[in-house]
């Protein structure tokens, strides 16, 4: 087989034609001349009985001498049972994998816990209230970032997480430790999905730390409730909307924030079954809440019309009607009535919860729904989708009547009882 037929001068003088053509050098090597003048080195060979063709490079970038050397090396490999095309692919694959590995390692170095945590925070914050967003950010900034914020997230171990949380626990901040653990676990869940790390070192740590004691809101007992009702009724010193807001809280037992930021547009009063629909973004559990309104509650709303409405907040501030009544207005009102450290505005929820359950007239699920508590049991949560609105309405009517009955003096109740017995 004749080899080395071409010269550099022959190649340089080769003119483009209408169709591509070959200039053979021998031994399977040839130059493919394209109509636009480009010249490509190609090498044809047979391997395991099949015709193959390999690309070497472009002339003049690859000279004739270099192309011949590549041909001779390829022929030597073929004789040794090596396919030069597959070898080239494997070489390129190895190079690509090395580059990707290097890129991944560099990315891991710069992908710190803090960077991932802030990315997670930005994605979650839109679903949270402003206060909760601030709480999450501050807890991470104060208690987590100083320890592990600057470390590559993929390098952080379970012991690193434990060490960080132990510092918080050592200060006696068990609730803060509990919340920090939850947030670190959520951040690692997100990091794993985004392929910033493998595994979640914060999982399974709940039992390692002291469980925080639930916060207790001071609340009077059911026996003390009538006395408070009488004090509210007899008080003439309070600004009327404050007093009406307190009565409204007693009859609806919603969360303080839900009452303070209630707006007139949320109330459907021109119907036989008045209803307050609290939007999801105002609820702790981010779910729309329905509050059936008893006639006594509607009467409070009617009285409030002389102080606010028809738009804006139901209970506005005295000096600035465009702002909602402050939490302290209601709390200090209770203080003035003599209930400092004995009862809070939130305490009306505990009081209603206790009294409704003790009455044994209402299913616990109905009471929980009206309190807008999160049902932990998945089966019961699915069952509660019906919301039991009819039964809740009956319960709210009973509650309003029961509160009224607590205002009736005992001797009047006894007189009514005697008359009923005589009849």
C-alpha cells in the first residue's frame, strides 16, 4: 500500500470544487476538501470487520507531518486491538469528568450554609407573616450563622449541628434551640433537593435536646369568668371601642391578631346566617377561617358603626383610624380591671376551650376547628375538611347565650327556676 503521496505544496494548491473531494495520502489517511475551501484530515480503517472513519483535525492547524504521525499511531493501536475512536471518546469523557469534578469541588467550597440558608429563606418568606419572617432570620443570624454559616454545607456533620444547638441549650433557651433545630433541618432538606449536599445531618435530633415547655397564657378559671364579665359591663372609663373589642373577643375567642386586624370587608352581615371570613394571610395556620356570628356579636358590630366603617379596620386606633387597635390597648384594659398576671387577651381562647369542652355539648373536633388549631392527626385533619360549619354555628349561638346567662345574678336565676317549677 503506497503511503505519503501528498506534499504541503499539493495541499496548498488544491482548489475547492462544487462538491467535496478527497486527497489521499495512503494508509487510510486523506484530506477532505470542502466546497468552501476547508480541509479536514480523515482516517479510514477497519475494526472487527467493520469500516470506521476517524477525524484527526483541520489543515493547516494540523500539518501533514503531524497527521501522518497520528495515522501511524492509530494503525499501531488497531493492530493491538484498540479502537482509536472509542479511545478518543473515553479520553474526552475522562477529561470532562475531571473538569466537572473540579467545578463541583469549587462550587461546594463556595456553597456555604449561610448562602443556602438565605436562598431557602427568600423562597419561604413570601408564605410567612412579617413577624415570623423576622423571627426566623434573627434566630439564624444570632444562633446558627456564627458557628456554621461560613462552612461549605456539604462538609457539615451531625456533630457540627449538635455542637451548635448545644450552645443554645446551655443558655437555657430551649424554645430557641427547638426552633433552630427545625430550621436547620428544613435548610438541609432544601440543600439536598438542590444537590448542594448528600443527606441531612439535622434529622433525628429531636430527642437529643431538652423539650421546651409550652408557653402558658395566664387565664382565669370558669368560676372567675362571671366576675370579669360584670366588671367589663360596669366599667365606664374605657374608650367605647376598646370595651366593644373586648366583648367581641369574648364572643368569638379568635387570636388577638385576627381581632386587631379585622376589616369590615371580611364580614357578611346582610343574611340570615352572619359570618366573618378571616383571610388565610391573617391566620397562624395560613388557612381561611370561618367565624359564625351570634346575634349578640352582630349587635357589637352595629354599635361599632358609629366609631368605624364602612371600610378599613373594625377596631381602629383612637388617634389614627387608619391603624389597627394595638395589643396593649386590650391588655392594659384588663390590667385596669385588676387582671395583671391573672388573665391575658389570649386567655379568652383557653377559657372558651375549657368551658365548651366541659359543657359536653360539642364534639372536640368542632371546638378545635373553631379555635383554628392545627390538627396533628392526618385522618382527623382529612375528616375536618367538611368544617362542621352548621354545628359550629349552633355552638357559637350557645356560647353567646351562655355568656349572657353568666351576667344574670344568682337570685334572679333562682327566681326563674322557681317560676318554672311552679308552672
